[in-house]
């Protein structure tokens, strides 16, 4: 994976770049989440899958840096399912 350092943590990214920003399909691994999905202007944006470090998994729409926003499904580490519309990382 190509590697770059952010201010907060080490980040591994493998995917498409445009104008020195992550754009298109890509996989990004950080300490707290592994995101595989769409990127726009260096932010997760569109449809993707997030595997969280605690074992939870979210599949659906995201925006601006791993924020669940839009239609999606989250399965918690203990198997509870939250399915529906998300706004700013909260199920509504």
C-alpha cells in the first residue's frame, strides 16, 4: 500500500488518485477503520464498506471522512443490526 502520514495517525491507501487527492475507488486502512469504497476530493464519499477496529461493519453511503450518511446497514460486534437512513453518523 502507498503510505502517507496524517496528523492523527498512519494511513495506508491503495486506490485511484486525481490531482494528488484520493478520487474514485480505493481502500484505506487506519487504526480505527478499514474503508473500501468511493472517494471524492480526498474524502470518503459515496458507497462503501467500513470495518471498524471493534469488529462492527457498516455497508452503505458515507460522506466526509467515514461519516455514515444515507442508506446503510451497520452490524455491531455482538450482531445487532441497524438498517435504514443515516444522518451525520446516526440512524434516523
